[in-house]
C-alpha cells in the first residue's frame, strides 16, 4: 500500500505512516475517513509461514517432520481427503521427529460435539474420525489449531471437521483437547484407522504463526 501516492485519485489515497507491504497470507482492514477523504488502517492480521503442503500420496501414512519450534501456534488443514478402501482418519503427534508417533489414546484427552451429540474422545488422534468409513466416494476436510506445541508443558488443540458422504450429506464435528504425552512436539502424522488401503485423494497444509 503506497502512502499518499500521487498515482491515486486524491479522494482514494491511503493515509499511512509509510508505504506498507502486505505479506503472503496476511491481511489489512481499512476504513474510509470521510473527514480527510483518505483510507486508513483499522487492523492488521499477521501472515503465517507455510511449513509443509501438498497432495496426499498413495500410501497409508503421511508424515510432517522437522516442525520448527519458533511458532506460537500451528494450523493444520486437510481438504477432500479420501481412502481407497473404507477407513477412518487418525492424526497423531510425536516429539522424536517421526521416530515414534504416539498411539496411546489416553494421551489425547478430548471432548466435542458431532451433529449435536456430545462425546468424549476415545482414540489416539486430534480428530475423532478413526472409525468413519471414508471410501473413495466420501471425503473428509478439516482444520486443527494447535497451541503450545513447542513447550515442555501440555499441548492444546481445537479441531473442526466435515465428513461429506457420497450422497451429499455432511457430518460435522467440533472438538477440543489436551495432549498429555511427551513434549515438545516436532512431527505430525496423517494415517488410517483400523481398515486397509491408502489415501487416494486430498491435499494438506501446515502453517505456523508467530
């Protein structure tokens, strides 16, 4: 954004302290000051740093390792994920950079609501979708916001997810939890539940925020 740029109409210029660069994935909210006939900054939202992103491979797991310990929170997103056979999705964490992902259900203490029904978590995962039948005709999309992952204390997370069935019906789940296993965390794994088969569609992205 150019401060008081002569290239703009006088009534549509930005009144800033100096020229401002909007970083990737960042945003700026502006308001129009009718007294001075200038656009001014109301709020800014810092951009995130993409740690990893891509398409799910034709495999039973996808690991994200070497997660930097420099962020205050992580946002993990997945879109259009499906499996070649009926299956469920697990998202697990590790503090040894992928050497030993935690599969102990009791370390993922979570509660949530799925289509209006409350539940207490019973699987080793950031999402309570370990037994949902996600065939190639069903897709799974969601987002986990992970806090305090780089601390020696507990990690906290919130997950919002949507299971879209082949007929178009949606199952929506919202949950939050506390991870009480070994810390700090530096790796995340997407994997299947108790079924067989591999990922056959979908994309993922992990973003860190200061």
